[in-house]
């Protein structure tokens, strides 16, 4: 099978081309998904997670986290190609936002590309990629928590995992998994401590 020409592009280049290909001022998530071809899982996760890496960002994480969880869940159940229902696929992002995203993320993505290489590739294929999908679902759910910085750390974890999937680099996947798991554990610990303090204060 002959690879699609876009498959040979570096990830940073592909993100820039995606922004350039938008016809009009906005693009739907469904349209974006159709442009990503065989790299759809990794690139779609990357496109959705990158804006959430910005600290103290409200609104955008809540818009993209649900589609992010939905796509991650499809990895978990073993789908080979991601799909979005009409309601999620109809959500829009502006061309300017995509262009700005590609410009700001480009230098960081190029650094990751320069350091990454195929390693621990079993993590990028079935059945181990289903475990990766489960981790992505949890990290994406964490992005929805409306507290300061709760979107940034799990989003960075998703970006690392997405780059690992795209570059067939299991080391990046492991790093992203460790970062996200540590963050989830911290949230659980903080929540449990808060509940204990409230119970003690109320004398329960």
C-alpha cells in the first residue's frame, strides 16, 4: 500500500499544513479528523491536547476534553480509525487558532521529533495500545476538572503520548503515562485529604 503524501511529513509540518488547508474562517472537528489520514489517532489527540497545555486556560479545555475522551476510548476498545458523532464533530475551531497553535507549538514539537525514535514500539500497537487508551481516557477526564492548572499537566501528558504514538516511541508514551498518573494520584490524594479535613472539622 502506498502511503499518503502527508504521512511523510514531520508532525510540526503536518500541523502547519492542517491550518493552511482550512477553507474559510473556521473548521469543524469532524473536518479536521478527515484530514489526518492514517495518523488520525495520534494527530487528533495532539491537536486537541496542545491548546490545553496553556496554564489557567478556561473554556477551551472543557470544549475539547470530551472529544479527546471519546477518541481515547476508541483506542481502548481497539478501533483502528477514530470516529466522532455528529454533535461532537460539529464543534468548531477558528483557522486563526489553528495557525497560532501550529506557530507556538512548532519549536517544541521539532525538539521532540529530534529526540524521538522508534523504541518500545510494542506500546504503539495492539494489545498494549489499549492500556495507553485507558490512560488517555483518565488524563482527558482530568482536563475537565475546573480548577487552576488542572488542564495543563494532563494535557502535557497527552501530548507526550500522542507524539510517542506518532513517532513509534514507547519511551515518550511511558514518560507521558508517568506524568499523567502522578498528576491523577496527586488529585486523588488532595481530594481525600480535603474530605478528611472537612469531616474532622464537622466532627464526623
